[in-house]
């Protein structure tokens, strides 16, 4: 993924050297994000994820390599994250892994806001008098700006009479231990209206490449998950 990012940057340098025509604009819209995948043993825990809505917006600069191909640079504020329900079946105590008689339940919020720098190739596939349509692909490097993690869970301990005593646990943090940088693959499309002030409606899917070590409760290992985001944006180019 880092190689893709570097290749796009090299292509950008060639366009700049060739003094390709440039245009700039602004865009804003909405993210629907979640975390997906895990490197852990699926028998140890089960993760069910929910979507976090958030804002995405910023500025873009495009260089035209030809009438149908352009290279775009963006600087975006992007709100990502997820809601998770985690069922934990095993607990490590003093180096010994023990199976919990009744699994622990954790309800967790993971909110991560990024300064995102996408580098995108845009290929025009349809061109009509009033509108045109393009497909988009590329890569992005994201810098974590802030994070928030809130856990509300229950651990069950045997009461000696065949039942269980529920122990409620609460925990939160600013996710300072989570990766500062995240790399992503992007693809999507855009519909541009050729009005006096050109307006575009853009959809994109951003798939995180790096695993993030997201904390649960202090007695349990972090879960290894990736960012995944659907974005819908309106933009205007000048």
C-alpha cells in the first residue's frame, strides 16, 4: 500500500514538472465507518460491529494529464470509528489462559478522527453536454488527530451456588496507544454537473490497510481491527 502511495506521488511529480493544468475545490459530506477483521483466534472472542456516522470534508487540487485522466490531491478531516459488541470467552490470569464459564460482554465505542491525505487517479468514462462521470482509485495516508474509547461491560464470576455474580466494568481512554498513521486503499466514482459553478456528487469506499490495536478492558488483550469507511460528498471546483 505504501508503494502505491509513492507511485502516485511520483506520477504527481511528473505532472507538476510538465506543468499540467490545475484546478482546486472544496468538498464536504458524511462518513459511515466501522472496524472489520481480526488477527485474533476466533475462538477467543466474537466481535459484532456497528456503524459510526461522521463528517468528512476539506480541499482538493486536481492536475489534468489529459482530457479523460487527472490526478487529485486532497486534504480532509475525516471522522471514523465504530460501535462494537465483544464477547470474550477466555481470560489470561498470571500467564495461564482460562476459559470463562460464562462469556464476558463488552459494549465499546471507538471514535478516531484523522487528517487524511488521499492521492487519487480519476478517469472520465462518460462525457455528456450537461454532465460527466468518472471512476476514482488511489491511496491515502492518514494522521490520527484525536481518539475516544468508552467501554461498558460485564464480567461474570461463579458465586459457588451454580450461579454467577455480574461485575460491571467501565473504562475509557483517548486511544493514545493506537497507530498514529493509517494507510488506505480508495475507490469510487463521481458525477459532475456542468453548471455555471460545477458541482459533483462523489461516492467512495476507503479500506484501511493497517491493523489497529484497539483496547478493550485492561484484563483482556486488544482487538486487532482495520478502518473501513463509506463516504458521500458534494464538491465544487474552481
